[in-house]
């Protein structure tokens, strides 16, 4: 006997969210950010730089593919598969396609796979016996399949509406690959008691991909934890103990195989940071968690409160135990690493799942509060984005355009018919959605997450259309490289000192320039140095051979400057 659940859901509350609308929402969320922009600083263009190096090297040299390098520097994240995928996409791209866009294609597909795997994970968890709503005395409760589909719709809406997902899910970095493979493992463990071999294949793919994407420890923890949870799950008449034993053995072998793969490829790189030492760091981490996981964390907390009687029997309630384990692992990684935001990204699918199970327990007043807060918040955001864009295009009102000119000196606004049309269509769709939500069509349990998902998607769409030129100017290295090449010429050979991985990738891509490390043999007519490392320059070059020709600052960052030197004496290479 399962204890009574707090979910009270009638059949009329599990109406189907139109598939066309859900598909269009996903496309409107995925495509902006992958089309029409430059690689952004820092992790985005740095990862792209390693992909470009592998692609230029061809398929020869296994050692180079197992140890990606850019001017002798290894990647900051000990990953392989994300760089391979980007490099393969660049090599397979047709001639008319730019390398940076080609490299984004597999990552866009991984984002789509993340959304799809989250939907199916919530669907299968909602089908589990412990997640079922209360049966009515005279019938009329939601049917299991319809209930699971409505919950899955809610979980997907919750994930799309999460603020922290937008930027990192549109970058070509190992963080997105880790998110995708974590979600695949999550789906596989959620569906394993109900499906055939596909969940086991998903777990195998997820653990292997996560290991090759810089997360072998996370893969080991998720695999081991999932094996234990599945072993403790009580037997179901449709899945006897003998079957469960085979699945447990299979999960254990897959986990050990992922660990062995990491050992064979020397991927066990421990980057544990010491615990936060002061209150300021803990406060910053707390603020990150509050805004990064909004609005799913309040709903997830509500789920834990309303399902608190079931927390004592987690083995019987996989819809709580499994996402809680994934959230715990992601938060632990966040606390023990310095890349807090990218580590916290891994918790979002599980948090969205917990948020979905709050929907059958929400009171009407709470649902109305969510709607009104979301409506006001996103209306203000949309109005602000449109207002600043109008000011940049027309000069009225004057102050927003003046603020942009101050923050991005040298930026010249431009107008794109396609971007304007996409933004206008998205805004009209938002107005229609608001009218639908405040109307009388309020039976579906996923209704409270329609406005958060729609508002987040619209704001991302507007940023990636109306504001894309200024964001490209502010976050791209193209303006900096253009200013440097004004002095050196585009076909120049440059020696460099102190450049970051992102800066090296930028000069190679936006130049394109030939970069060589600085040494005592002046092999190029030009030398570029990061201003923060100029004090160590004398250790690598002969100072008398170089003359400072100028200092180039990145327009939107006063702390990032490049010193440009010209060779004054001729030396043999």
C-alpha cells in the first residue's frame, strides 16, 4: 500500500497541450542564439578555438585528438567529445557555411535532445505507482497516460522558463554537452522500469558522453546512485525481481565501464576547490542559486513540502528520489568547484521535474500569484527591450540610446528586417498567450507554467534579434581584433605573450592571423601582449628588438587591453 498522495487531479485537468504550440515554443527557444551571432567571450570562443584547431589538423594524429591543444595550452575543461563534435561539424560543413555556425549545429541538437529527454523523463516518472493521483470514490480521476503527459508538458515548460538555462544552453561549450548527457542518464533511469532496452541505451550513452565531456566523477555518482535507487525500488508485478536484478547488474556494469574509460583516457582530473571561506562568497552563491534556478526552485520546494509524507519512503517514490539525487549531485559539484554557474546547470532538468510535481497540489490562489508575478515581470522586460531598441533606432527617447553609447562606445546601430519580423511575431504571440491565460481556459494543470516559459522564450528571442548587434559588439572579440589588425594588417604574422585561450581563438578566427608564441627569436614583425602580463615580457623576448606602437582596448571592457609592438631589428628565423 502506498500512502495517500497530495495529488488530486480530475480527468478534465489533464487536457493536452497542443503539440504544434509546444514544438513552436521549443524552436523559438532553441534557434535564437545559434543563428547570426559571433562566438562570445570567454568559454564560447575558447571552446570553438579548440574545435577549429582539431578541424584544421584533419583526421591524422590520434594523439592530437586525445589531447586538444591551442598554442600549447590544453583546454580549461578536461573534455574531448564536445571538441570532437564541433570539429567534425566544421569538417563536414559545406563551403558556404561559416565554421562557427557549423560548430554550433551539434550543440543545437544537444539542446533539443535535452528538452526531449526531460519531457520523457517526467512522463515516465509520472507513470510510476507512487506518483499517481488520488483515486476518486466514483471515478473521474485522471487516467495515468493523460496525467503523465500533462505532467511532462509542465516539466518541459518549467525547464524552458528557467532563467539560468538560456545563455549557457546556446554556447558551444562542454557545459551544454554535460547537461545533455546528464539528462539522458536521468531519462534512462526514469524510464527503465517501464520500457525495454532504450533506457539502458540512454544511460550507456549518457554515462559515456558525460565521461568524455569532462564529468567522469559526476557520471560515476549518477550511475552508482541510480543503481542503488533502482535496487531499493520495491518489486512491481509487471517487473519481477529477476528482471530488476538484471537491470541492476547492467547499470553497475555501465557505471564501471564509464569509470574504466575515464581511467584509460586519463580523464580523472580533480579540480576540487576549497570550501567558501567567507560570508560574502556564500552570499554570492546563494544569490546565484536564487536567480539561476528561478522559477523552478520555489515550485520544487513546494513539491517537497506537499509530498513530505512520501519522503520517508523514497524507495517507493522514484518521482521524488531520482530528481533529488540528481539535484544533490549537481549542488555538490557546484559547491566544490569554481565554475558554479555551469555546474548548477546540471541541476535544472531534475529541478524542473520536481517543479512539475507541484502542479497537481497548487491552490488556485498560488497559481494566480504565479501568473500575475510572471505577467508583470516579463511585460516589464519585454517593454524595456523594445524601448531600448526603438531608442537606438530613432534616438527617442534619448536616454536609453545614450546609455548604450556609454556602455558600448563606437557601436553603430543597424536595422534588420528579418530580426524585426521575428521579434514582432514573438511579441504578438505573447500578447495572444496572455489573453488566453487570463481567459476562462484554465483547466489544464500545466497552465501555471505557460507564462513563465512563454515569457522566458520571448525575452530570449528579443535579445537575440533586436539586441543581437549590440550584444555581439559587447561580447565578441571582433572589435578588439579589428582594432589590432588596423595596426598590423590582416595577413600579418604575430607573436603573442600572455593571451588567454579566448583571445588566442579570437585572433585566429576574426583575423585570421598567424600566431606564434613569443620567444627570444623575433620570428614575426609584430608582437601582441596582454596588458596584465607585460611585467613578465622581458623574460621571453629581447626588449631592444621591439617598439611599442599602440595600446588597443576592448571597447566594452576597460580592463582588457592589448599592447602592440613592432620589430625594430631584423633577426634571422
